[in-house]
């Protein structure tokens, strides 16, 4: 490990407008807890910081719908989330909230420091204002007709029918979702963090100094930086949030993207009021952020820029973000109730916290999106936890009670196979350490399970029950080795399965060992008395799984799929033949600066290499599209888009819910093949 004196580990603040589900756990909280528990076993000084994110428009919308205050909403879900984490064994040193007084003060002071230092850019822009309600409207409080598909209930930021990203001024006949009146444009002043000013530093700090970051993190940061950073508003017109501490800024609050990461700082101050600076300002502290991929930009670009602008703070050493976890081959959706909620799981599977921890780690979406299914949950429990780990420990303890009155027998002469088995333990330890320290938790869990597999194989190969009547000294040696493997399992599995290892230590009549004991083959002394055997895991039957699948299907609301767009007016065959559609390959792709939707593509048409500007950035990242074969309308009259001459149009298919996909051949063709 690196020579850091202490470790500050944070996990993304869950949004307090609903409970926690398995996607949150697999993406953020299980890996973070594994890492923290490992550090503690190593004897490292570590603080694990968590809390609820309690500001922002979605909370005000939910409160308005339910006829309660935003504080009522966050109070309700903060308690549900905090209780769920505690029951599940997520071992925070503090789990606080961004509606606390200490957070408001910390975030306010942070803003004021940047404001007084002249960091912010002050801009006045025209935004929609509800004269009846007497307030500026957030984008989600503006409803109108979508200019793309004609949906009359599109929001000011997005049409949920066709999926188009919108700005409020693009809506046709906009009206306020609060009063129903037609809003008017009115000037309002806000403060912006000039991210472009920090772009050269960010490029050096990330792209040159942190090449060890995970590929998905590094790639997303590079894509954003290559697209060019722009100033970003840190304030907005809203009543719910941290008030902007500037005279004349009434009814303005800090934007939630700015105030939420300061929650890590405020929660540390709440935990350690007299010692927090050692954790945030000492270069001998290693800071690690555990997040999901939707938060990469905020934690790798925006928050570091904030800390850099403020001055005096350390920066994150690593941000090991995971991808997304799907559920039964479908994207988890809280709006459709397509989710497995943690608090419900804990009620319905009492005593099986570690089964879920195991399955979520084994299926962790570390490099790509992965899938959770109830059938796999059952299989991993029955075939791995019960049949391998649990079975091995149970046999070792039962045989010890049967043949040696529950006392650890002496180790006699070792065979070469005994020595080879014992020599495997430190090798497994070394691999497990390396995988945890490089944030490969799925592989680290395999290492721990390999230790249990080692014990199972040793039993299968030596068959001590067959030797009991003829060679008691040999049986003693076999059981001694098996019990030493059990004791090592109690250490190896501790970061992953804390409830199980607590039970295992009770069976072994053993207090918790430090990580340094892992790898030793004399952890249990000769004649040490064991407690009675008990099962570490129970089989999960088919009816329990079918019940969960039926519950999921019954609770889920199917996505509202609008009817396909109506057929366009008829065209002639001659009209169609005017179009020259050809196969082509994308050679390069990059974001068009100062836009959210546009990609600039370099395309090989088989006839030439040309540039095409395409509005597909919401559906494909640059790294996703490079190398793909496409279909191109090659003879479309060139036109300039954002100052770039675009020579053609990519063919895309858009379904009624707005999802767009590239139209391409079902097998590779030469570039320039005509579509007819």
C-alpha cells in the first residue's frame, strides 16, 4: 500500500426522494464498504463519510405532489435510507444530511470564499417567471408542447414522450406547472464557476497524473475535456436549498451540484469538529470517492475545480466509479417501480444480508453494465455460499467434534500435498490484497471464495472420514489444516460478508484477527475448543424466488410507450432514388464545444473522408461510436452547424419513447456500398 497516514473515503450522497435499491448498492455502497472494512483490518486510520443529498427541484416537485413540505420529504427518506444502511452493515463513521445547519453553514462559507476571491462570473439572463406564483420557474416547472413530436405535456428540460432534450424557450405555448399561467421572461442574476479557466490544470491533473484511474472514468473525463469546459451556474432561483450568502440574492439557493459534494466536508466537520482539517488539508491523507458513472463528471471535474479554486484542500486520489446494474435484463427504473428496494429485502430475507452483499459484489458492474436476476441470486447462494463456503466450514467443525471432542487436533507429519495446500494461502492473500487496493472487488471476492474452494478440495482429496478408524494421527493433521483454512476464511471474508464472519468467529470461538494474521497456518492453537457447528447459510427454495419475481412483475409499472409517429406524406419512387445512401465507417468522434447534443465525426465513405456533424451525443459517447459502421445519406447538401461544414447525415431509427439507435448493416460491408 502507499505510505498514506490516513484514508478519507466518501460514497455518493443518495438523493432523499426515495429509498435505496440494489443498483445504488452494487454501484457505490457495497464496494465502498468492502474497501473501508479492509483498511480497518489493515490497521489504517480511516473515516467513512456518507449522508443524504436533500436539496434540488425533484424534492420540491415530490413535496408539491404529496401536499407536504420539502423538509417532510427528506425527513422521511433520510430515516429510511439511514436505517437500511445500518441494517445492511454499511459501516459509515457518520451518515448525516445536507439539510443540517452545519452543512448550510459550510456550503455558505465555501461559496463566500470563492465569491470574495473574485472567482465567480456574474451573469444576468432572461428566465421564465410565474407572475401569479411570484417566483422564477425551474425547468421542470415549465410545461408546454414539444417542438419535436407535438407532445403537449413536455417539460422545460426534456420531452418524456420523444426523449428530446429541450430548453424552456423551445417549448410551444409554455405554462407554469404551479399556477397554470403563462410565464414571462424576466432578467435574473446568477453566479457561474468558470470551469474553462481550470481546464488546462484539469487536463494535466487527470489525463497526465491519473492515468491509473479506471478506463470508464478516465475516458468520460477526457471526452468532457476534449469537448471544452464552459462556465456553470452555481446558483438558481428556488426556495429550497442553501441560501446564496450575498446581499440582494433573496430566493436564490446554491445549485445542488455545487452544494452536495460539500456535504462530504460538512459531514466530516460534524464528525470531527476539532480535527477535520487533518483529513481535508494534509497531503498524507488519501481521499477516495465511490460513485456511480452518472456522477463521474461532478466528482472528477467540477468538485476538484471547486477545491482548487478555494485553495488549501487535498484532491481525490481516485474515483473508482462503477457502471450501472440492470434488473432482470431491464434498466432499473424508480418511476416504474422496477427495482429491488433494500429496506424491503431486509424485511423479506431476514439474516441474509450477506447473501445480497455477495451477489452484488460477484455481479459488480465494474467495467460495464451488469445484470441482477433472482435466479442467479438463488444459484450463487445455493451453489457457492451453501455448497462451497458453508459446507466446508460445517464439515470441518462437525468432524472435529466427532473425532476430537471439539478441540483443535495436533498437526503431525505433513505430506507434500499438505504443504502445497498450506502454501496456497499466502498466495491467495497476496492476490486478494492487490485486487482490493486496485478497486477490483469482484476479483477480490473470487480470491476469498478460492480459499473456501481450497478447503473443500482438500477435504475431497484427503477424505478424513474414511481414515478415522485406521489412521487417527492423519485425521488430526487433516482437520488441523482444514480449521486453519477456516480461520483464514474468517479474515478473508470479513470485508465482504461481515455478518457471516461474525458467526464463523463464534463457531471457532475466536475473537477478530487483524489482517496480519491472514496467511498464517497456526491461527488456532492446538487443543483450542470450538463451539458447536451451525450453518453459515441456508438454501433458498424455488418458491421464495418465484414470489420475488411475481412481486417485481406485479409492482412494476410498464413504461408508457406512445404510439409511433404517424406516417409522413407519400413520396414517389423518383424522390427516393434521389437519395444516395451508402455504408461508411466512423474514424474519429469528438464533442462539439458549447453543445450538449452534437458530435463531430470523421467518416470514411469509401469515396472520401468527410466530416459530419450529428445530434446524437445524448445517445452515443464519442468512444462508443468510433469504429462503427453506419449508413450515411451521402448526397445531402452540405450545411454549416456551429461553424462546422457537415457533409451528410447519419441514418438513425427513433422509437416512440425517444430512444435512437444507429441504422447499420447486420454484417460488415465495404465502405461505399449503396443502400437500395
